[in-house]
């Protein structure tokens, strides 16, 4: 079986410079403390506990940043300053719904979905 999946790239311009744009992103989609998952697993938490912990941490968008990679220093080694920070963004509630659908539907079972958001500054600075 072959399943064709397409992806859409959406570019949103900001009137603000990189630091302000990234700070505003963090307000709307906060970075999850990486120790949270370990603590929930160690406590053998119920799914209700997981949802409650997630609800306490999600931003107004109901999403969280599951990981963040600071690429600016590495990308700037080429000789010009490049600001870029990719994030893996998700929602525990949506993820759980997707897993349930994947188990119930053989076509959906073959699909995997994730969202990657990169906050980057494309204007060149000296």
C-alpha cells in the first residue's frame, strides 16, 4: 500500500525583529519542561493526570513546544548572522485523538503527523 501525504508550508511575516517575534511565539506556544514527561512516567500517572499537567502548561493556542533547537550560532559560522530556531509543536490532547484514530482505521494507521515551526529572521544584518 502506498499512501501519498502532502505538506503545506505557511510563511507568516512579522513586523517585529527576531528577538521580539520569538518572545511573542514563546508567550503563545510555551516550551514544555522536558522533565515533565519523565515525572509523569515515574509516577505511573493516569491519562487524566497527563491531561491536567498539559492543560496547566499549554499556551492560549492550546499547543506547546515539545522541543526547540538553537541553530543560530551554527548557521552563522558561514560568515553572516543568521537567526533561526526550529520548534516541534504539538498538543497532547490532539496527539491522543490521532493515536486512537490510527488504531481504529487501517488507512489512518499508516499516517503520521507532526508540525514543525521555524522562527527565523530572513533579513541580512552586517
